């Protein structure tokens, strides 16, 4: 669909630039699940994580379940229903091992494409990426002002 929009927009540089920002977001969003899965695989080795003011310990991660320990209790959730704050803590901790500006691009895309988008968090991530030399950071920062994104998050 974005390719069709790019073809139609080819005569208008501003519209083509806008479509290319959406394509870039789509590409980072497509890449995020592999990084998430790699981080969860690493988490299954029994690590503890700071989740805001809380501390959790990962007990087990498999294809169906995510089991973590908090306040002395094991909590079981379907793997596809891991709370966002816990998932984010695990992925961020995994990214620390490979301290690259591009990781912030992936985190920003995650924040925008979550069920409840967090544009402020995306802005923080993409700003860090831009400051650290990632050229796509500046491009996606401009996406945050796109009327389509604004209207989708204001619902």
C-alpha cells in the first residue's frame, strides 16, 4: 500500500517525503519482533529486571507462556500478552549489550505502533538516535507531527 502511495506521490516531493517516512516506520516496526524475540530468549535464562519501581524475575519463556516472579508470586501470562512495561524493560536491557543508535529507532517504532501509542516515548528514542548519528532519527521525528498519526493517537 505504501509503495502505491509512493508511486502516486512521485510528482510531489513533499508528499513523497511524507510517504517515505511512513515506509521507514513500517520497516522498523517489521524488524522489532525479531529483536523482541531475541530479547525474550535471553530473558528466559533467569534474569531480573527493573520495571519502573518494581523488580521482576523471569522464570520461564516459551512459545506459549511468559512466567515471571513478582512479590514472591509466579505470574503466568500468554506470551503474546506480556505487559508492555515488562516487555519494554526486557528489550531495553537486551539492547544495552549492543549499544547502537539504531536500537533507539526500533524502540521508537515500537512506541508508535503499540496498541496505545506513546508519541513522547518515541520522540525520546528517536531524539537519542539522531543525537548519536542515526540519520533516520531526524526523519522519523518529523513523522510525529504527521496529521494522520496525531489523529490516530487522539482517539
